[in-house]
């Protein structure tokens, strides 16, 4: 974690009091490393997780037998199965309205053929909570075996309570320069998918010389696009990740 901690110190000089706790950044990194495939085939390069407070981390994630060694603290990060699954934590302090179903759709489309919006049902709210959780566990395991790995360009949260943090773009650039660039390039993936044009504007000049046509940009899932365009993007994830 030494390199991560040094990058955090650099970003703290930019964000000052707006930066989330170091322990939260380390927790998110623990989730990310836990789910890193042995052989990384595709990196999904997103922007950042969501601000995770000291109080958030007190929420316990119970053991999951299918994922031995899985982290046991809550983080506002899609790799944390408690994020958006209140019945898993069964904690009165669990944040209301948490979770990022749009990113679960991205992950699901990487491992499954998508024809219509109804195909996402196994990981969305209309599926019974216990079954949905098991579907998500299976999905994470499938992605791991297929070599698909989610990485955030920023090691620190750039959003808090739905709002962008001041100087977020400078923090994003510094995080990429001082930490994430090396993580992505050293993993030697077959393909890198940037989730969002904002991320691509930061990393593109570094990654295009390394990957060429194996570097793609897909709009963020909350981009102002038609439903048909969003479905085409989900299918594009599948075509890249499943070859």
C-alpha cells in the first residue's frame, strides 16, 4: 500500500478537507485487489467510487461463503456487495438509496448476452434480495474467471452526497499520474475500456500508444442517450469482454 498512500498524500494537497479518509481509500483498494483476476484480459476504467465515511466503514459485511476472504467493511463501491443491498448488512445505519445499479448492468453485460433491458433482471430490484445477492456473487466470480477487472482512475472519491468535489479534475489527473497509470499498464490487459469521455480525456494520451485499437471509450451509463444507444453500449461491453 506504500504507493497508494503516497498518491493519497499528493491528492490531499489538492483536495484538502474535501478528501475522504485514507482508511476508506485503502478499503476500496482491498476490494479491488481481492477481485483482481490472475490474468487480466480487460480493464474497465471508471472514474471513482463514492465518498465512504468513517461511519460507513463501521457497517459490517457478513462472511460470504462463496467468496472466502472477502472484505468485511462497507464501502460505497460496486465491488462491495453491501453497497445497495441493505438486507445483507441488516444494519440500521445502512445508507438509504445507496448502490449503483447502472454499473451492475455494465458488469452483467460483460459476462452475459444482452438482447433487451429485461435481461438485466437477475441483478436488479425486482429479483428477490437473497437470489439477487447470489446472482451478484456468481457474476463477480464469472468476471474474475474471465479476466475482467474494474479499476477507478481516481483512488479517492470524487463525489459526495451526489455532488462533485471541488478540484476533482485535478485530483483525477494526479491519481492517474502517480498511481493508477502504473496499475493499468503493468497488468498488461488485452483491452482497456474507458467508461466515460471524461476519463478518456485524462488517460487517452498515455494508453493509446500502448494499446492502439485495443483501447476503447464507451459513454457513462448515465450519459444523455436514448435507450437504444445505451443498449448498444451494453452489447459493446459484451463483444469486447467475451471476445
